C-alpha cells in the first residue's frame, strides 16, 4: 500500500517541464507592424524596407554608416542571387562594386565557418549573416 502511494506521488512530480530546450521559430518571433509605425521605442532607426525580408540578416559587427550598411545588404543580396552557391564569384562581385562606389581597397569574405582577426578603416566594416552564409566586408589600406 505504501508503495502505491509513493508511485502516485512520483507520477504527480513527473509532470512535463513547460520550458522547452528548442528555440522559438523566427516566424513566432516576428510581430506584425502597421505601416504607420516607423520604429520601436528601443531602436532609434526605422525598420528595414520590405525588400530585405527576402533574406534574414543578422548583423554580428558593424562600423558603417546607416546608408552604406543597407547598400551592402542590397549588393550582397544581388550577388547571392546572381551567383547562387558560388561564394568566390559573389565575393569578387561585391568587392568590385564597393571599390567602384567607395574607392579601392575593399575586401570581402563569404563562407559558412571561419575565424578572423582584422584591421580596418574606421566606418568601413560590417560582418553579418545572410542566406545562412556569413559575409565580412571591410576596407583596409
């Protein structure tokens, strides 16, 4: 009889843990916003234009102007579409486009996994993820 009571107590104590180890999906984290809403009180800048929602962008490090940052997103997005999975060709196109628009000495590294330690000119560096690939774009020299 005592064993049955212990088993019932153990069953009650073995309730499922409501906290899951799996992270929430990106769709569940996105909150719809109205067109009249320009920015949240936490971010001083306006949200991304709708064109950039094709690819999720995760910025890891940034030292670029606001305008140059979104220009980089657009150039990288176009290069990824044009070259699909050819990272070397996409990096070459991105580098040449930035050399043309912002002067020479730009460098672009695209890949899935790498370590890095670099020097760069102030206001000329960004490191972000787009389309499950990391992109490092910086100017040195």
